[in-house]
C-alpha cells in the first residue's frame, strides 16, 4: 500500500508540474517588422491585409486584432499639427478633443493602459499610416518622451544607455499575447530608439535587437506568455551621447491561442504512473 500511495503522489506531482509549466511569465522578442519600400511599408500598413507581414498571427495578415492604440493620427492630407504636453498616467490620447487616438480601449484581455509623461506630436512631415479600417490614410502622430533615465546597461555594453517610459499596461490573459510597438515614424531618426524594451517584475527588461534610427517606421514585436495579472512597462532606449526624446506611434495586441494538451504528454504522464504500478506488482 505504501508503494501505491507513493505512485499516486508521484502522479499528482507530475500533473501539478505539467500544469505549472505554462504559468511562469516570460517575454520573448520575436522580431522587427520593417517599414521601408522593400517590405511594402509593412509597419505603416499594419491593418492592411493586402501587404505581407512577417509576424502577423492567424490568417488575416494584420496586427491589432485584439487591441490597438494608434496615437493621435491626422487624416491625410493633414489639416493641422499637434504639439501638446501630457503628464504621466495619461490615456495615450484617447480622450483628446481633436485628432484623438484611435483605439479599441481596454478589454477582458487588456486590463489597463496608460502613457508616460511627454508630448503628443504630429507634424506634416511625419510618416503616413493606414487607419484601423485598413484603407484610410493618416499622418501618424506619436507620444514623445524624454530619454533621460540612466545610464544603465544595454545589450551591447555597461552603463551606455538611457531610457524613457512610453506606456504601462496590464494583461489578464493566461496564454500568449503578441505585442507590436511601432516607432521611428516622426520624420527624424533623432527621435527614435536604439532599442525597445518591455519590463516586468518577473522578467526584468527584455530588449529588441538594435533598431535603425533612420526615420523609416518599424515595429518591434514581442510575445508575452502567461501574463495574467502582470504589469508591463514599455521603454524607449537610446545610447549614451545620442539621447534626446523618443516617440511611440502605435501599439497592437494579438492573442495566440493556447494549444490543446497533447495526447502524447498525457500518455507520457500516464506511462510514468503505470510504470510505478508495474513495479509494485514485482515488489
């Protein structure tokens, strides 16, 4: 009976261990969606299914199927400009009286969303993006924040980088959420990041690879696994000696559904338990 009890305990441990595998929060950098002519201006065409995307999920060939914040766009050709200071904890321009941010808002997936202190900006020379409907053209605005916190380490060196916070959000989903962050859309690479980071208390900062500050929009894409209840901070990083301000223009969210538990995994666990019982017969 002791051996049988031991086998049952082992089976319970295996089940608990298998269940716990998917509950540790992780953040992984997936890649950067390019934005130049060779890509068909893929980042600016984030919502246009006719333009191929490297990291779009599902079959729609678009980003933002489960949420988006397109910051302060002005319908093209532009009729005005924007330069407006904003404090920390803002709503990323959703409630702006003119040219508000286009957004799905918070949902059962996105518990909260707020922006860092800086300036909403949109000038006539900025990049042209598609709107959420995939066709309407806009001069794309952004939330520009000062990059002045540091120096801290970056992926390429010690104490050689500074950052500014552009957004903080919480997620309530227990599977995988793909997050896209579009930058370098404001007509001057001086106001783009060398890296984008996403920070959580559980993971620390996870960085994109080095970005090119060339006034060509691109989108850094990350997968956040098992994020339910966690808070995440988006940071714009610039290397020491080049830091000024950095603007974020778009955030997108796409759910990657959890796969069903595989029969092989279940059978493997059952096999271990079965082996324990077989061993009992020979004791």
